[in-house]
């Protein structure tokens, strides 16, 4: 299960039965057993669904079901609760891209990159958005920043459909 650095998301702070539910929901989603995950989610008391860990699972469930407005609401609540975590910004941009549009998601990540200039995933996603918006020079610049922070970004970029307009150039630069 993904976790934030915050103690709010330390699963060990929850009672054992709640930990088991969180783990079960996460596991069912890993197996793409969405109906079962949703049933387990409904069994989770509201106070735990509203916790940061619960919000992350709710986001993942809604995104897995491609219910983007719902995923965006979970991401917004997580972002409001934990604006100092890059993951909250990434999730909000991801859902916003699908529920609203890429330009709105781009705006979220432009704000995020000023807060987290060393987060390669933010630069990488900005490259994807710029590429999809047809701004290839800006996409290349953002991808270069992402790769400078984490060399694995180049490998990922070579298979990412969002960056397909750059593939020929990237393969030459390899």
C-alpha cells in the first residue's frame, strides 16, 4: 500500500480490524476485483474513510472504476488535508485531467513544481501534459528536468503514450 511520510497514514495507528479492512480493500484493488473492493469499502466506518489513508484508497477505487469526478473529490479532500505531500498534488492533477481537462491538471502541477522542485514525477507529468497539448519544446524541457532528477524517467518516457510525439527524438538521444 502506498503511504505518505505523514504519521496520519501509518496503518499501525489504526485498530487491527480496520487495518485488515484497509489491507483487504487494497488487495482487492491490486487484483482488480472492484466489486469486492467496493463492498469492503462500504463496510469501512465513515471516520476511517475520511482519514488520509482512507481517502487514498477511495481515490484509487474511484479511479480504478473510472469515476473521475468522484476520484477528483477524493483527491481534493486529500490535497486539502495534506498539501505538503507531492502525492496529494499528483493525485489531484491525475483526476482533474480526466474529470475536467489537461490544461486544468497542468495548472495544478505548475503550482506543485514550485513547492516540490526536486520531484521528478511532477516534471515528468508536466512533460506529458505539454506533449499532449502540442507544446513539444516545453515537453522536452520538462522531461529533461525529470530525467536529471531520476534517470528512470527516460526509460518510462520511451513507452508512455502521452510522450509518443517525442519517441523518435528520445531514441536518438539515448
